[in-house]
């Protein structure tokens, strides 16, 4: 499968989810991960955050990433709209993973050669104003009574299925 797959994690609250997402992306050979909005991110070389804050967040991420933050290509990008515009100019199709009326079931989704998936906040999902910037929206059908999966579980399912379909 000669695909370029990018993950965008927007406004993720949990450092542990970020670490687990980085580990999942590394394991599935994702080309790049962008951490956007207020998503916590590991310490950068020229980090502008206060050292004790950056260190505390990094420690939490490392607890679940288990070193994947050194193996997967990732970057922090504060502005999701600017990132989407840049990725579209590079030929990426932007796909939101969200429960929406117009969303396509994951098993019916045909993965383009260049795709960037957006995963949103654990509680409220992707901000509606950003959903409009996506080319498509996909969802994972639920068989139980819950309405959604954890963000990292969702990412793992979406990325595994689209890597091999």
C-alpha cells in the first residue's frame, strides 16, 4: 500500500491519549502526526513553554508513548485551519473522524493515496467550524449502547482499516 497517511490530533485533553496515539501511529507506519490547538505535546528543542510545564507534560506523554515520540515524525501546529490549507495545497484529502449525519461508514470509505485524518477532543469531538474544512467525514459504527470510542481506539481502528483497504 503506497499511501501517505497523516494524523491530526486537535484539542486533545489527555497527555496519556497523546502518548498512546503517538505509539499507535508509530506501529501503523503513519507518515506524520500533527498535534494542534491545545493538544499537549512533548518538549521541543526550542520550547517556549515554561520548563517545569513542558517537563511535566512530556513525562505524562512518555508514560504511554514508550519512546514512540522519538520514532514517529510529529510536529506541533497551533492553527488547524492553516495546517489544513497547507495539506490541501500538497494534495492531501482531509477526512474528519466524527459522528455526523453526512459521515460515511468506515467500512465503506475508500482511502485516497494522500489522506490526513482529523481526530478531535475526547468529549466534544471536532469543532463544527473545522468540520466544514474537511473534504469528507467518516464514522465507526457502534454495536453497543455507547455513542463513541476513546479517541485513540478510534484512531487505531481508522488507521488500521485505511492502511489496508
